[in-house]
C-alpha cells in the first residue's frame, strides 16, 4: 500500500537524506566496530557497560535511519510496519537474554543483534516477502535459544554422546538422497511444504560436538585415524551432494579442532596436504568444480556463462566505491542470488566499502570473542566445542566474502545472520546461544571459585588473629 503520491518536495528530501544517510550510517557503524575491539582493553566493568549500552543505541539509530530512507524511497507504509516488528524483536531479545542470564556476554549478544539487523535491512530492501520469513525464523529460534544456555549449564553429560552425534549427523546428511531436492546445482535441500531446509546447516553443530566428544578423550595416532575416517565420511557425503562449501567447512573444522586437541603441527600439515590432493582430484573428476574454478580464473571471459555471477558481483562492488550509492539506489536485481550468497555485494554497492570492511571486522570480533571464551573454559570438551564453532563460523565468513570478491572460487555458502535463509539463520543463532551458554557456565564457575576462596580465607584470618592475641597475652605475662 502506498502512502501518498510522490511529490517533488518529498523527492528532494529523499535525495538529500539518502546522500547524508550514507555517511551517517558509515560513521555510526565505524564507531560500533571500534567498540567491538576497545572493550577488550582494561578491566573496568563500568566502562564496558557504557560501551555495551552505546552499541545498542548505535544499532537502533542505524536501523531507524535505514527504515526512514527505505520508506521515503517507496512511500510504502508496510516498511514502517516491518520496521516496528523488527525493532520489537531486537529489543525483546536484547532485554530477555540479559534478564534470564545475568552473566550473559553482552558483546556476543550485541554482535548477534547487529548482524541480524543488517540482514533485516538488506533483505527487506531486496524483497519484503523474504524479510518477513526471515523475521519469523529469527523470532522462533531466538525464543528457543533462551533455553540453550540453561541446558548447557544444567546438563553435564554432552561429552558422552560422541557416537550418537556421528550417527545422527551422517544420517541427516544422507537423508537428502532419499527425499532431497536439487537447488542451485546442489542436492542438499529438503522441501517441506513451502519451507526448504538444509540439513548440513544443523549437522555442522552436531559435527562439532562429535569431534569434541572424541578428541577430548585422547589424540593418539590410531584414535585420530578413526575420528578422521568418521569426519571424512561426513565430507564425502557433502561432496556427493555437490555441497562443496559445507564440505570445506567440515574439513577445516576437523583440522582446527584436531590441532587444538593434540597440539601437533604434523596433523595439521598432513591434513592440509590431504586437502590439496582432494581438491586436485575434485577438479578433474567433478564438472561443477571445474565450472567454478573457470569462473574464478576468468569471470570476464565467461561472463555470458559460468562467470556471470562473479562478474556481476564485482561490478556491484566496484560501482559502490568507498561510500556506496546509497541505500535503495543500487540494482540488486542484476546480482544473482542477491539475497543470500551474494548479499555482501549488495551491501558493498549501496553502503560502500567502508561499511563492508566494518562488517567484516564485526564478524572477526565475534571470532575473537569465541576464542577468548574457549580459552577460559576449564572442561576440555567445552573448550574444543567453542574452538570448533569459532572455526566453523569464521571460515564460513571467509568462504562467502572470498567468493563474492573473487579471492577464492565461489562455494555457495551464506553470510551468517546477514544472508537470507531460514536454515542458516536458525543454525547460526543456535551457534551463538551455545557460545553464550559456555560463557555463562564459565562465569558461574568463576563466581563459585571466588566464593569458595573467600570461604577458605575467613577461617584462616580468624585463626591468625587468635594466634596474635595469644602471643600478645603471653608477652604481657612475661612482662
């Protein structure tokens, strides 16, 4: 439904606002990104709380500016309604997680909400129907995710289910051969009514738990070979589905968890060499791999065929320049799969390279926070789970951005929390909630240790004061 006719006055206001909004959004997002790293400096709790609150205000401000620009661009009242629903969801999640978990990591929560908000804006700019579906998925999993930290805190036997994780993961991946549907050249989707699910998005969480459950116990050679064989079976199923992006993520995650668990560089080197051999094999025996490599090597020469996606992506990024064309001023319709695989290109075209670089840095700050939480975990199993999830997350970011910028061949994976996709949104929010649960668990452990230490110190101090009184009495008697 349109609000009013498009008058000259509104057109002028819109043009000025779009031009000013570019710089305002970039400045605000740059400040938010700076806080993502400055919060690690010092241990002043009050200062950190101020930073977290400032990040929230910045996020809401960027969201409001983007909604206003998009509204003036089309004068569609639906945009304001969608904005109000998004704002309610962001505020609810922000308040609910902190209320339920007093020790929650506000940096992890802020970054999750900022990435979700960015995704809402860009997906809504491309297609209103898509953003409504994304909001439904995000709302459902954010509410369900409230219980994940509670489960991690209360249930202490996740490390005993290693074989269950392995069997469940392989069966879920193989299910697509029975009831799966092919999309974008890969048979890795299960369609249920109007919803399409990617099992690999959920299996990658289970997969990390499988690796951590086994490698937390031992890392001798024969045992590692067994774990590697089971992990390799996951990868082979994904290769058979032509889901090369997920296969790479699973493989690199295995190497990352194995290296942290064993501390042996030889395992890492052997795994990388094995990956190189597998890549050469895949190039020679799979036509879709050769097609993507050809598009990567010469997208301009194959722009009418295999190189079309990458070429259009590079055009969009180049057109945006450093400051972008302005929100709503790009042409995302010319970018293939703009709402999911190539959403980074749309962001670069309309909001500019500065905003895109800040977005990458926010993703990197999430990875740093995940690793920081992993280092603090006392239980080896949880430490490996946190490392595995961190590697999965940042490597997916690398594959997505590397593919759309022609740094590496495109692998068809989404940008976590930003791209459109129910499966990706659900699995990534679960990932963040698991990390949040480990942070809460660690904070609870530290508080208990502090209380126990204070409890031990109190009797000691009384005993010492008692000895001093006795000594003083004895000296007085001698005197």
